[in-house]
C-alpha cells in the first residue's frame, strides 16, 4: 500500500503539528510507502520508505507559489507509482484540491478533520471524501453520523512518566492563548487558591496566534489586576518533544475548553501520569470513576479550585492509582499504535471499495 498524506508541516518540533511526524513514522511500519505532500519541510524523513515533497513555505513561497508547486508535485506523483489512497489532515482545502487528480484514477481520499467550525470548503471536502475521520462525535459538527471516530493518536512512548519529583504546587495548562482556552478562569482559580491560603504557582505553556494578540493583552491585564505577576508564568510555546518534562514536573494539569473536540493536551498529560482537570464533557467516559473529581463546570473558578483542593487531600496510594488509571485509559482509547492500525484498516477498506465497485460515483457518502 502506498499512502499520500497531505499535511501542513513536516517538523516534529512544531508546537502545534509536530505530532504528524511520529504519526507518519508509525504508519510507515505498516505500509509499503508513505508520500508526504506538505506546505513546509523542516527536517528529513527518518524511515527509508517515507518521501517528502514540500511546496516551499520554508523558502518563503506564498499562495501563488504553492499552487504552482502543488500542480507540479501532483504531476510528478502520478507519473511515478500513484498512491493507493490519499489522506488529508485538518485542511479541507487539501481534499478539494486533490480531488481533480484522484477522481479519474479512482484513488479514494480519506479526510481528517476535528474542529467546531463548519465552512463551505469543509462541506465540499466532505462530499469529495471516501471517508471522514475525526476524534469523537463532538469533534465533527457537520454530519457527524457519517464520520468515523478513531481517537487522537498520542505517542505514549514519548508522553510517559519520567520519574522526576513533582512540584505538588505547580498547576500547568498547555494550550494556545486563545479565548476558547479560557486563561481567565485559570487565573481566577489560582487567585482563589492563594486567597484561601493554598500554596500554588502556575505555568501556561502556549502562545497566542496572531489573530488573538488582543486577547493576550487582556489576559496580561487580568494577571496584573489579580496581582499574579510573580505567581503565574506565561512561557510561550515549546517544542512537542519538550512537553513531557513539563507534564511530569507539575502537580496537576488543567484544560479549560468547553465541551467539543477533545484537546490533545489532557491526553498527553494523562500519559505522563499527571492528574488532569477538564471542563469538556467528552472526557467523562475516559475519566471513568475519577470524573467526579476531575470534571469541573466550564468557566467556574470556584468549582475548579474546590477540585484542586480535593486532589491535594488524596493520599499517595490513591494518587498513584489515579495516575495509573488515567494513563491506562488514555493509551487504550487514544494511543498511536491503535490509531495506526485503524488508519491502515480504513485505507484498505476504501481502496478495495474504490477498485471493486466501479458503478458507484466517486465521492458518494457510504456511511460509517
């Protein structure tokens, strides 16, 4: 099987999309070849059966340059050994732009998308896809009954306990600094804990996108108003490979997003054995018996602070059991090996369907 993966970047150190590289390395252990078509390439592939073609963003290419490079890349790909399946990740436009090249050759497109925003481009990509994959039902608001839910694909060989001593007073949040990530509730929770006499310091790992610079300024102002300048550190983004050390040194991790798509950060923290508070109801099945402790009301610093205090009152044996349960559940449902095997099975099903049912118009929805 030859898979063509169309992704935004090939860079394991990218703080947002660095996980794509281990995803594709894992996939390469189960297929013959993985071709990567990407906007930018920042490193060379390690396995010998991965081949990367960049559209030139790392060299300063812009939109028109991308389109010219895209056409040339597809011509080169189809002149050689064409892919059996195309996998596009998180950019519906990649599916739309791939379809003219794949349609005549009956190469199925499998689209990965997990976001609350439904655009006209997504709707078109949905129709052009043999399959749409997402994390869970809340991750794909457009016709979720026609998507497959395959989990996140966390590299738990990377995100694992490292044996270092934790700082029980360190409250961590790993997220970009955007309104949906709710840094305001994070700050107000820290302020309540300190006002009640609980020793706590906090770290936010993640930077604001350009569009959210104004929000970042308002958070800076709130931090000053609450007199937390020396208590809460906003440290910016770090490479994906540096995140485990932060999870492992903290007493707890907090994710403040509302119910919807499951963020990766709580799953990474759970892999590191770090107790993780979440406001997203989608995590309830994963948390199991610990949901009463770790699931808090969205936007409610009083409720979150109360649960932080409850966590700190647990004895060491219970905390160890909590950490082990979270890691085990996260690995079972969202591990990279599980995702790899699901992807291979889905790709093969769609390849067989495209080759064996020629009377079916390409791109027609087939259901989950």
